[in-house]
């Protein structure tokens, strides 16, 4: 069970508690509960891999466009590396 500290009395409070069991402070107002998105670990990993793949494809497309438009040669002539 995840716990946190009450902002008022510094006692341990279960993360899902609405009020501090020690002092009755409304901890939900100050410590919002992280919402579970309902995805499994595998689905979250697949989403990250998909986003990374999309970014890589985008970079490749930009490089191809730079080469096709002749800007790549212009840049390499100005700043030889």
C-alpha cells in the first residue's frame, strides 16, 4: 500500500485516503491521486515504442526532403565537417 505524509500533521496517510486518519485533514484536496490509465505495462511499452518509431520515421523523412531539395549539399558546403 502506497503511503504519503499529511501536510498538516506529517503522519503517514494511505495514498487513497480522503482524510488523514490522525487529524482529519482533507488530504485529497492537496495530494491528488494519480489516475490509472487502465493500460497494462506491455501496452504502455508498446505505446512508447510506437511513438519512438514515429519520431524516427519523421526524422528520416526530413533528411530525405533536405537531400531532395538540395539543402543538404548547401549546408555541407558552408560548414564542412
